[in-house]
């Protein structure tokens, strides 16, 4: 009975974030959006005083979990397939909803976090920035070595040949 719920085919995903700058930035944006969604959950608990076991947060996590399945597939196709020029509806919904959540967190956090960062936090972010910049450099070098392909499987160039007209 469980065989009916199994997918017809399994697809292998290779994000290859260091293949080129486009892939590196695509993976970076995806990771930032995922972390933003996770952090918004904790900010809602702290800023709006929602208890951790409240049903609204549980439903929110479930909805984000189901939306993440479709969003990750659409974002992967957009980043990794050079012939894919449109982003899917779930990815747009995810980005807009994360932006709305972020703006509400910013609104409720005005005047809450006024203390400056400790020195060790600044040092950690500096090291992470250096590592990220080095990864960007590696991705840029790898992108220079990639061959460019002109074949578009979604819109192939078709040569039309006009044959002679039939005489009456």
C-alpha cells in the first residue's frame, strides 16, 4: 500500500555552489532566506511574546516545511539550469512572505536591541566575511573555466528549409 505514495522517480540534486559566481550567489541567497525564516520564528517568540508551544508557531513551522519542498526545487532549477529564466510561484511566495515577516520583526524590534555587539562577535563576523570572500573568489575562478554552451533545450534553434512550390 505504501508503494502508491512513493515518487515515480528520484532526482539527484547537485547544488555545486562553487561552480560559478551565479551558483555561489544562488546558494547564498537560498541559505540566507532559510536562516531568515528560522530566525523570524525566534524573534516572534521574543518580541511578540508568543509562548514557544503556541499553536500558531506550530502551524507556521508546518506550513514553512511544506512550502520549503516546492521552493527548494524551484530555486534549484532556477539557479542550476541555464535555460530556466523564470522563478516558480512557490519561490516568489516564500521570498515575499519572508520579507513581510522580516518587516514585521523590524517594526516590533524598534528600541529593543540597543546594546553594541561584543568584540568577539565582530571578530567572528569578520572571519566569516573573509571565508565567504575567499569562496566568492574560488567561484569566480571556476566560472572562468566553464565552457559556454549555446544549445537551449527549451527553445532550440530550428532551421527551416523552404522547398520549391508545386506548379499547377
